[in-house]
C-alpha cells in the first residue's frame, strides 16, 4: 500500500515545501509526498534482484525549512532503496529536539505504529542516529524492527565493499556501531544488572544476562583491535605509494564530493580510465588512483574517493580515515557537485564538513559542477553566484572538460627554481624528470644534448647544477 492508499488523517496532513519552522505549529506526524518506491508492474518485480524489507521512514525536524526536512527524508528514501528496501511511506515531526526515550515521543510513536500496521511495513527507518535506549523503546512501541540512518549507511557500505581494505574498514565501522547496542539473549536478559549485591540488589538482579553481554563486548573489542591492526598494515602499503609519489614530486589531485555526484565518470573522462560507474549511492568505496598529464606534459595523479553524505557516520569517517587521507594530503581537491540536484548548496556544505573532519581544510579547492547538461540554466547561475570560481562540466558529454584541464594545470603547485641547462643525451633520465615534475618553458635538441629552460623543485635543480650554462 502506498502513501496515497491509506487514510492519512490520524497522522497529520501533508506539508508545503516553502514553509518555515513555526514554533506554534501542530507537532503531529506529517507525511512527505513522493517517497514511495512500491513496485506496481510485474516486470519490475521480476527484474528487482532483492526485495529485503518494506519500510516506513520517520524523521524529526528541529531546524531549517520544511523543504530542507523533506529533502533529508527523500535522501533517506534513496538510501533505503539503495540498501534493497521498499519505501512505503514517510513522515516527519516538528520538535525542538528528538525525544530522549522514543526519538519522536510516545504519543507519536503510537501513531507511527498505526501507520506501520496500515501499510504492512516490517521496518521503521529513522532519519538520525538513535541511542541504544531509543532503539529499544521505539521497537517496543511500533512492534517492528527499527533501524537508524547510521545503521542503514553501514549496511550499504557492507554490500558495496569489494577490496580487502574496504571490507575491513566497513567491518570495523559496524563493530564500533554495534558495541554499545549489544542486548544479549533477549530483552529481559539484557536488562539484568549482573554483579554482586548492594542497595536494591538481589537474586533477580544477578545472573547470566549481564555476563553474556560482557563476554560479547569483550569478543567484539578483541575483533576490533585485530581489525585495526590489519587496516594499519594495509595503510602502510598505501603510505609507501604516497611517499614514492612525493619523492618524485608528482602533484596529487583528489576528487571529492557528495555520493552520486559523478566523480567516477569525471575520472574516466579526464584520464581515459575505466572505473566502474553506476547511477547509485556509494557506488565507489575503494579509492582509485590514475596518472594524468597537463597539456604541457607535467604529470600528476587523480584519486577517486568514497562519496560523502549528510551526517556521514563518524564510525565510517574513523574507519575510512586512511582512505580519506588521499583527500587530506592532496595538492588540489576537485570538489564535484551534482548540478542537477535540487539542493546542491547543502551538499557542498556537507562535503566541506567531512573534509574538515579529516584535516583537509587547508587544501586548495576547485568546485566542479558536474551534470551541467542535465541542470537548468537558473540552477547553474545560482551555483555560480554562490561559488564564483566554479567550473560547469558534463562528464557525459565532455562539455567544459578542456577548461577544467586548463584550470587544474593552473592550480597545481608550481616548482619555483628556474634553470637553464644543457643535458647530455647520456643523461636522458634527468630530462624525463624535468618533464615529469617540472615546467618546461623552452626545449631544443642540439649536437651536445638537450637544451632546457624550466622551473623545477630544489632537489632536481641541485642534480642539474653540473649542466648549467
């Protein structure tokens, strides 16, 4: 049953996208339109590989406009569908802050239970990270499984990870999330106090429940420690590659942006790589590094990284820190934005928040508005006003790519030592290094060697001293 097939009266009316918060407004549950992904055609059902769960979404709206609250819930619907769920309905509630017991309040939790029964849902997905107590209490009221936004994103990452490092990072993030949420063998045992006497103690408060939970927690901590060691070993190999690039003075450019902004497509367009591209959230989890050159022949690397999202779980940021270092330690960040998205500015802010969390605030940034062929002129103009140095491109059609390549060449760090040398043909490796890491201003081939006028770094300039003329 879809959002339009049951009577919405018990849980409030629909909301207008232009409304702003009004503290006097009714705080009942409000339906968000166009969230249902229920399949109506038998062909769609046959083609869909997995139909895991039927879900109702629930969000708490504490600040901003209704449009922003609806946008957040729409994104949650896309995440749920990416995880394989079928979205039946979605509601939001205006509160000053989430209820500490049930997230949406006990009365509204009862209304949510009625909505779950009316739609036949088997899962409620909440648009926020719920505490262990909130999860338990809300499940007791709605009588179905409750999943929060963090668990949903972790589940998607677990489905999408392919490399050994990616799988290890996701597993660590999941264990970090699970640790405070272990409940033992059933709700009754999970509430037992365990341990000895004391005020209020007694026979009913000691027993295997607490012991079992502590055992599970100990095992989980041991697994987490082992996983961290494995990730650290894999990080060492990644660091060695990064140090080799630094030693050779090869500048690095990192593609960062909101999930599904088109980073992998842009990497393919810029380098001719054949990185997997899919119109889905978090299609890329494992970083891909490709080598490219400026029009002047200067080499640099391009790294594709995991997409960001609003409220990216801190467990993922911690677990993927070694991977995200490709962004934090780059010489230039290409911040890729989906120009066709209804609210690209909020996505830009979310990405910059994550970049700040991983220590990339000081890295030069070039905003690249992708999917310009699908964006309206008005939307592109608004983005241009907000980000005056942004470049509009289309990875699909090639629009603006030449301009972007020229800007990348301009923004890369420039070597600052000028040299004029005549390098013997027997020292061809030095000429190759000048081309790879320097900027060649003039070059000619003469009888005694290659004459070069170039800007290079200090270490290469020292190696060329013997050939200065």
